[in-house]
């Protein structure tokens, strides 16, 4: 790994680790940060062709979603079941992407690996997190439905139910779209 990427990783970790320490038990903090470090989170891209399609893109995108969720929470007075939720949801909503892209050195691009047994990447993220940290029902719903209506049409009814039961599902989608399409990561 080159020096520039290592420096970027350190900056991104420092940016989010202090917030995680505030909201997680020490054991959960250690388990989560160790898992993120061991599973390519800090160097993986967020996509192969679109937002964050570069080394560290996933971490940059995830931190931008954290910032957008925290901003929406502050500005709109959003209520969460747990105060840690905007941080965990923003950081971990796309954690499944840690193993979804293969770097092609001769082109400097990424190839998407479509080998998942899950139909949606939100579901894959939830399953990956199950052995690391206990999520609230609201956190699970926000991670599962963070793509909003960018889901199969037959699932829109379930998405609507999730928004009705947990309104922050809608704000999670909004934060994800703002990070990807306005901030550009």
C-alpha cells in the first residue's frame, strides 16, 4: 500500500474513532474497529464506477453519510432509539462492500464481484454485522432500506412500512444520496 493511501486511512480513522468511543462500550468499540481494520473497510472503494470509486472511497462515503445524518438530526430534531445510531448507521450501511470489488492494477479500476448470496447489499451488511455488534431494530431497518425506492418495485410496500415504523429510514436514504450525489463520495 502506498504512503498516500496509508495517510488517508489514518485521517479517516481518526475522524470517526473518537465519535465511536463516545457511543460504544469498550468491548464493542474494540470488536468493531478491529473488524473494520481486518476487512479492508478503510481502503475499499464505495463503487466500481460511480461515487467513491477509488481507494478509501468506502470510508470517505460512509463518513460523509455519518456527517449528513448528524446534520439532519441536529437541524430537524430527529429522534433516535439510541444516540449512537446516526454514527453506526452512517458508518456501517455499506459495510458489505468491503469484499465486493476487485482492483485491476493494469487499468487502475475496480470490478464488481457479483457473488453474494443476498439479494440486497443492505441485507448483506446486516448479516456481516450480526457477529460484531448488536443493532437496534431501527438501525437494522435503516441499514436494510438505506437505498430507499432504489430497490425492486415489489419491495416498495416493505420500504413504505419501514419508513412508517421508523421515519429515520427516510433520512438515512437522504443522507446516503446527499453523500453520493452532492458531496460526491
